[in-house]
C-alpha cells in the first residue's frame, strides 16, 4: 500500500493535470459511467463542524475509493486546515486498499480544478479580471485554477477580514508569481465584483457575498462554498437572471446547496432554469456559452467521482515516479 502526503502529490501532479482529471471525471459522471452514492454527512455541532463520507466507483479505471473529509471553519483560528481529509483508494479488481493519500490537499486540488474546468469551458476566452471571495483552505487552489485557464491581468480578493485578505493576496502574489497576474485585496465586495470576468465564491457564508446586480454581461461565476441547504453565497438576483446555469451534479446540488434550494423554495426559480451538468458540456451533449454577453454560473458541491479519478491519476504518476512510502499492513 502506498502512502502519499502533500509534498509527494505536488512532485508528480500539477493544476493542469488536476483540471484534465476534473474534466474526465465530470464527463464520466454525466454519462452515467460511475457509481456515486450521495455522501453521508454527520453534523458535529459541539465544534461547529461536519464530517462527510464520500464513496465512488469508476469502472473504466477499475478503481474505487472513499474520501473522509471534515469541514471545521474554526480550524483557521487554530492554524489548522479548515477541511482536513484522507483519501482511501481501492483496486477495483480486488477491492484491496492500494493507496492512502492526503485528502486535504486532494480536496483543495480537485475542487479548484473543477472550477478551473468550468472557467475553461464557460468563461470568455478574453477574460482579464478575476474576483475571489474567501481566503480559507480552498482559496489558493481556486485562484491557481483561475490563472491556469485564463490569462488574467488582475484578481481582487475579498474576505470579511480585510487583514486576512491582504495577507492572502501578498502570499499568493509570491507563490503564483509565474502567472504575472496582479493579486490584490479588494476594498469591498462591490469593488471585487465590479468589472470581473470570472467570479469565484469559496466561503462558508449563509448570505450572498456579492451584489448580483453589479455582475457585468459576459461574466462567469463559480459557486463553490455552499454545500448545505442553509448556506447561500450567490445573490438570488443573479441566480434568477443568469443566462446559463450548470452544475457538477444536478441531483447533488439540488439536495445540498442553499444557493439553489433557497430560491427554489421561495418560488424565485424552478428546475427548468438549470441548463444541465458541466460534464454534459464537456462530452458535447449540451451547449455551453454561445454568446459573449451571456452570464454563466457553475455550481459545485463536490462529487466523489472527482476524488477517485484524481486520486487514481495521482497514484499512477507516483508509482511510475517511485514517489511515496510503501507499507504493509
């Protein structure tokens, strides 16, 4: 059995690899070529946390797995990841565990990558301005993915804690200097979204993090942080008025994300507003953006097939490069 930590993964797998894996996994899912039960979510109210168990099987890769991931927002105050996780990968031919890897970094990588895949498929090719809401454990990979698929001049970062936004922008300016993109802390939510071509929200907010009326024509929005029915990052006006809406899994989003559950319950939209899944766009089943002026939204709650496909691709590369630690149990 192979053990892979964050540094092992980074040696063999970059964001472009992850975006390619995200596109493959979304296409597999939307074509019905995977088994992905809805995740089990256990609330841990004593610490304002949740633990989630996410299994999947992908026949084409002869691989299965389960990710155990927790979301504890207050971990940031302790200097710990707010989304700690471990990924267990199985050989689909034998059912035996072949790899355990750092699921926290895997989650960050594949979650950023799915937004990168959406931006690559749906945002304007000439996008120049980005906005990022949130600076937690998922934010760095979201930013890297945005910069990987589009040549942006500037990304404005907003957080309810201005000092945290400034520190994040400074750190990312160094870590992502190869992109030559100016990364700055936004003065306000309005400042961030003003003139933004790509907007990514990755917070734990229960209310809209930006004013949807300020979103310009042709913008693309990635909604990432809303994974429970009471969490609502996206402004209801923009959900009502977007031209195209896509999801990683329509059934999962409509079961879990307040971004859409709440406006549907209010009667502001119905399911006919949703165009389909991003995987359907990737495999050519449905159209994506067809006009420069269209406002597009991609909503993701995360599906386990992303973890299995990405983990399998990482495992393959690690074995080939002889990276990681082999153990017998």
